[in-house]
C-alpha cells in the first residue's frame, strides 16, 4: 500500500542482508560441532591415554623420606629376662595368665631331686673330712709328744739315748703326721665349699621374682632340659608401656636418625597401625650379623582404640622406619625399576624411557633410597620431564 511503513524484514530483503545472516548462523553451528568433537577427542585421550603401547610418567625431582622395613618383636619397656642359674630339668614355672606376682615369690623351679642328692653326698663328704681331720690332729699330737719326750731324754743323757735311729724315726713320724694334717685340713675346706655350692644350687633351683610385676612371656616349658643361663621367662612391672625391638646389622643401625619415627604393623592386626619413636640402640651378640638392637617406644594409642587391650609382649611386628629425608633427587615410581620390554632379558638397575620415536630406550641407573612407592635414582643424561615407562598397555581386543 502506498505510504505504508517498511518492516525490518522488508528492509533486509531490500538491502540483501538475509543470506549473510543465514551463513553466520550456519558458521556458528559448524563451530559448535567442531568444538564438541574436539572436547570428545580430548576426553577419549584423557580416559584411554595416548595411542602408545606403554604407560609412562614424567621423571621428577623432589623430596623423599626413605623407609627401611624390618621385623621386630613386642616387649614391655622394663621387661627383665630371668635365666636358669644352673642346668637341669624345668619342673614348673608361671605364665602370662597367672596374674600379678610379688617380690620374692617363687615363679619357676627346676627339678630338685638330683640337687638334693648332690647336697646329701656333699654333707657326707664333709662329715668324713671332719673325721679324717680329727684323726690326723690326734696323730700329730701323738707324734709331737713322742718327739718332745725323746728330746728330753736326749738332753738328760748327754746324747747317749735314745739312739740316733730312734730320734730320726720320731722326727720322720712328726713330719708325716704334720703333712697328713695339712692334707686333711685342705680336704675339709674343699668338702665345706662343695657342700655350700650344693646348698646354693638347691636354693637357686627355685627362681624368685626380683620385684612385683607380671609374667609377660615364657621361653621354656615344664619338662624341658635347660643349660645354665637359658632364658626361662620374662617379667615386667606392667603392660602399659610397650616397645618394639628390631635386630639390625650395624650398618643399617647407623642410618637411623635420633628419635627416628616408625610405623608398626602387628601380626594379625594389619588394620591397626601404631606409631613409635626410636629410644635407643643396644649392642647384641647375635651370630647372624644382626649385632644391633633398635628399641622403639610405642606412642600412646588413640582415644577409644579397643585394639590396645589385645597387645601382648612376644607379638611379631613389621616395623617401617623413616630414614633421614632426601632433598632434590630424581624420583621414579618403583614400577619403573621392574619394567622390561618383551623379548629383552631383565637387567638390574635399569629403567626405560620413551625416545623421540616413542620407542623404549634403556638407561642404566643406580637405585638409591625408597619410600615403598618411589625410588631415588642416579643417572647421567636424565632430566626431569623425561617420560619413564612404568608398564605395558594391554593389547586391544580383536573384533
């Protein structure tokens, strides 16, 4: 209609702008599709990883707290080992379930029958030695009196009587009886010492508690034959303070820092890890070369930890000890040290890195300390960021 107002659509048609708008809309749709495809491809790359036959991680430089793992045994902190003072057969002894014992109370006893027999024999020998000594003293007294009488007659007679032979015989008799008395005296002293020893051995056959406490473990059983010095049982004042003892070679003991921390995994209680602190290192006479004994005091249990009542001296434990930290070292996952490409003989102290063509390249390294997950390595020509192979990908399933 003449004079009617022109709409925006009419204006676009008049100016020829409509085709350009349509092209812009289609361009936006194509861009969104491309962005979606790119995001989907990146997601697949993130989930499935690069299309390579190996898993790899970048070599990194960082800090490491090495861990030394060793076997230990739980003990009471003030535990004392009571040993057999003499050899014999164990007649009886108390155990961990016998409650509190008092100082002086008998807690172990050896078979006393042979010791009582030995004491009776020693008493008889001592009595016989006393009789022999008394007889020897009488003989000496008689010989001395005879010699005195001969000397008096000799002086009064001016040396005419007794004869020289009689005088020599009296002197010989006096000398013989004096020697016999000395021998009897020594024999009696020995018999008395033997009797005292037999009496002490009989008394020692009863082992008494040196202090009030509880029996925490038994090393022998009734009826067992033991030698002098054999451990019989362990006694402690209580079970509220516990330690873990860890036998170590001297070289490993020297690696421990003062007040080193440790995690203690007790046998049968793997879900109850306890922490501990190094309190001392003692020398031992272990013939296996474990000539040091590291003693770790268990930290107090967490509040409400019911497992504490289950802890008993004598329990076996695995102790993971923190060693001094290593700073700024090259680190690889432990899996890298165990990887070997197919068809290649395994080699100790070697890792494999991805070369420029994504093929494995062997690098000889020196493995250092480990924390159980990562290991320090020393190698020339390796820098952080290099892709270290940690495993082989599974081959895709055939259709």
